[in-house]
C-alpha cells in the first residue's frame, strides 16, 4: 500500500522513520490511520494489561462467589439452616432461576448502559448479596439472598463476551475468553483451599460457613473501586491509549464486522427479532443448556459426590483442588488448539469424549470392589466439560454481528446456562445418595445429545457460508473473501487490504458499522 505524507506524529520523541510508519495521513480529505505489526503488538499489550486484567479478576470472583454454596454445605450450612429433602437442590438452582428471569433485562442493559457504569454496579450488588447469605439463618432467607446473587451475576458472562468482541480481533478472542473464563478452575482450587483454611477457624460468633461467605463477599464488594478507575467503555474512549492509538486500535478490530462498541445509541428490536428467529441462535442455546445440565455434576454436587466415596469434609475440599487443575488444563488446551487451528467445533467434540468416559466410570464402577482411585479419575475427567463453555462463547461472538443481536444471543446463552443449572440439581436427589446413579445416567445421555447438536451447528454454519458465497457471486464479489480478522499474525492494515478499487487498495466504506451478520454480505462464519 502506498503511503501519503504524514501530518500527525505518534509521539513527540518518534524518529522520522517511525513517523512514516505511525503517522496519520489524509486521503480525499479523510483521516486514515496506518497500523503496523509493531503498533498492533504494543496496543494489544496495553489492552491486555488494562481490560483483560479486569475481566480475569472479576470473573474469578463471580465463579468463586457462586461456588461458595457447595463449600458452605460441607461446613455446616445445611444443618444450621435446617435444610431438608430437596431444599438444598432448590437453593442450588435459585442462582440460575434469577439469571433466567433477568435475561431479557440484562440483554437490554448491556446495550444501553456503558460498561464502566454497569459492571461495577452489578459486581458491588452481588458481593453485598453474598455477604447477606452469611446472615441467612433459614431456608427462606437463603433463597432470597441466593436469588439476588444470581440476579446481579446474570449479565456478567454476556457482558464480558461483548467486551471481548469489542476490544480484540476475532483471531485473538478465543485466548482472551480462555483467560477470563479459565478462572473457573482457579476459583475451584482457591475456593477449595480457602474453605479448608477458613473452615478450621474456631469462633463463638460465626459458624464456619458464615466466615466463608463473608470473606469472599468482602473481596467482591471492594473490587468495583478498581473497575471504575481502570475500565473504559470502548476502544475510542480508552484513556490508557493516546489519541492516535485509539484510532489504530479501532482500525484493528474493524475487520471483525461485529461492531466496535460495547453499547449502542438504541436497542434495535429488529436485531433482537432476527436473533430469536435464527436456527444458529437456538443451536447455541441447546449447546449451553445441555452442557450446563451436565455441569451440575461438578458445580453443586461435586463435593458431595466425593464425600460419598468415603472422605471427610477436609479431605473432600483438598481432593477438589486437582479437579480445578483439570478445569484449567482443559480450558487452556482447548482454547489454544482452537486458536492455533482456527476451528472450534472439532475441539468441542473432542472435549465431550472424556466427559462421557468419566460419567461411565462413575456409573458402572462399584465403590466396594473398585476402590476410590478409578472413581476419582472418573470425576476428574468430567472437568473437561469446562473447556467447552469458552469455546462456545467465542464461537457465538465470532459468528454474530450487530450490538443488539450479539447481546441477545449471548444473553440467551446465559439463559440456557441458567436453565441447565436449574434442571441439573434436580437430577440428583437426596434419596439417591451417596452415588447419585440415576443423575449420572441422565447426564450420560445429555452429553451424547450435546455431541449431536455440535455436529448440527457445523452443518448449519457451512450451509450459511455457502448461501452467502452464492449471494456475493451474484453481485460480482469474490465467493470466499479472505477473512483477515481470523489471521493468526497481524500483517498491518489488515482491515484495509482486501478492498481494491481501480487497482488501488483503499479502506472499505462501512455505512453502518452496526450491521448484523445476516445483513453484512461480506461476513464469513467460522467453524
């Protein structure tokens, strides 16, 4: 690409050669920004240090806070609150019920409320709700505080996915989702270790489970101070970037064709309707539903299943630490492979296999003759399922254009996850303790169904790409344009390089950046 004379230098101390590479120049009276691979690395590093660090820590707290219920159950909550029958199962579902109820509202607020306001508000409120659980002495009060916890956490995952899609290129998103979603495993390990330590505190005022709730709750309540200080709403408003770097950062993500802002001027009902009527949305919904029904094996009943193998509550807490490590390995390995080979569907299918194997081991091996080793191995294999959610999240983000449509689709994913978490605990009834064999059998069938749904989505996306290719050919455009947003290595000005007019490379004119994937004729779906 030929360069025009520069008019604005990147920094006052830049050399003349750097000025040529980094400068802003004008074409036909319009400002055009040139981005080199070196610029890209520098900007990504700043975004990772500022935005990604917020996402990682906050999501870690969300998982830790949500999972404290299982640890509290080990350290006397059920006995202190007088829970009987299926009340613990109902309590485990209450968080998800709140998320499901709040889903339409969270999708609206994600679009309309700036992240710098929305995120710290919900984080403070769910932290306060968790502190409230420490004061809950009976089933009704536990239900109320657990419901509030779920209500304020409801927007967390879709909001984080939208933020990721705004700040990073499509090729970069799987690893970033991996980094913040990967705290699932870290939270499991830290939560297990914390409960082991906090559970040994002797107090005449507080029970062990109350101490666990209070410590994790106070950590969360203090976090919004940092979020307000460091978080920015979008690339164009980034305070940690210079004015010229903001323009370069915006150009970096322009090729995503999925929008450059986390919130929009208005909530577009046409985009919401389009999302609700697409088969693609419903297949993603089914994936999340099935996956999270099965995830209840670990989320709510994991510690109880381990204790059912004959371990005391302290050993059970410690044995859950390797399970967290399995989650981390699954998430990191799956996300890296998906990023390296630019394919998510085959990695998803591969993750389902060890989960099925683990469920089979837990179901068919008797404790009396098999010993605890093979059964613990089966339980740890189930941890592979946690590698699937970040892949589905990044798969949705990469295949959905339009701010409202993306918010609705990701909120529907969260609603399906919530529905799965509601249904899942009811598969495990107290009368089936300590092995919970009927629940394990049901989960086995669920993961076989998940395998089939992933294949259906692959077929659907392949068909959508072929239909778009035919439309482009009819308009005289290339059938399969190179999708530069999926290039592993940023090659400089990749948002500009695919459009050639009269033999001259020019930046593409985008009349409306808030196009949906269906409206954008150049959109390419990824598998």
